[in-house]
């Protein structure tokens, strides 16, 4: 039986476990976690069938797969407590820490350590996430199968070269916030014209989910999908023109620019 240990059990770690539970993934695994505040950890862990332990060393000693889910700036301090005392060749390290790529882990961990850097997003909680994985890593083929087994049932797993992990992670990781704002704006417009808010939310969310599913299923360029809805002289193209006048697409690109320039 594989033991999976979380260093940190915040929003993303709990989302991953929730995704596993919702899709019956990793049912045979023992899952344990540590976090800075043990009382809060116990509550979240108990709800999910996860074993709460007190220290990072407890996780590292017990786990075959170590998922690093702490803040990036905390990693070196945490690992310094036990770095020299662990046989890292027996551990599979999966990092969720933004900005900590293969080069960082190769310097931190000794030769022979097996590690990969990933960036998941929050819809993973219902098995509909995206996980960006760096294609530079030190995993064996068997390790890669383990990663796939853990993440493919709950996400679209996309391997990206090191130079583009940051922007890929921004699109997938920050994008849910922008999509939620778009959903909220659509719903507000519906409410403005008399729709009940719950109805407007369902319509907007279903539309976004369906449009994304259509693109993934067909591979059509979004421009083609847009054109298919825009009849000559029709209503949709009037809305598209209004969005262009207010810089809709430029605003989204600017949001990505803002995130990337802040790193």
C-alpha cells in the first residue's frame, strides 16, 4: 500500500484529496498530512479520512510519495530539519510550490532524489482540475505512472517545458478567479434583467463548463467557436463588438501580464 504524505494541508492540498475522494482515486493509499496549526489540521483531516501528524519529519519518514504543499518561502527551512537524514532515493517528491522548479529541487535535494514540480488549480476538488507539470524532472518511468495515476483521474495533466511553466501555471492556476469574475458579471447582468440570482449562476456556470468541454472535445480554436455563434447582423455579434470596445480581451491579457511581471 502506497503512503502519500502532504507537507502542508491548505486549500490546494485539501482540494486534491477532495478530488481523490470524489473520483475514488487513491482509495488504497494511506494519506497523512502535517500543518502549522495541528488543531485545524485535525478537523480538516478527519473530514477527509486523512491521518493528521504533528511534524514534517513524521510525514517524510512515513510517506512513499511526498506532496509539498507549503508556501514556497517555507520549503528550505522545513527541509533543513531532516534533509541529511533521509534516503531520498526511496521518496517521490511532488512539489506544488509555484516558482520552485526542477533546478531548485535538484540543488536542494541530493543526487538520486526523485522530484517533479507541478501547479494544480482549485477545480481539482471535483475532479475537473488542470495540473501543469514541468517536463524537466528526475522521475523514473514508474514514478511518472504514479503521478499520472494520482492526477489524471482528477485533472487534465499537461507537461510543459521549464521556460513556460510560469505562464502555464498562471493561465490554469489564476484563471479560475478570472472565470469566476466573468461568471459573476454574467449573473449580475441576468439579475439586472429580472433573473433570480441562483438561476443566473446556474446558466452562467453551465455555459462556461459546456464551452470548455466543447473545446476540449473538438479541439476547435476559440475564434471558430465564437464565429459559430455570431450570425451576420445577429445579436451575439453586437455583444462581441461591445466587449471589443471595452477592451475585454486586452484586459485578460493584461491580467496575465500583471501576474507574470510580479514574479
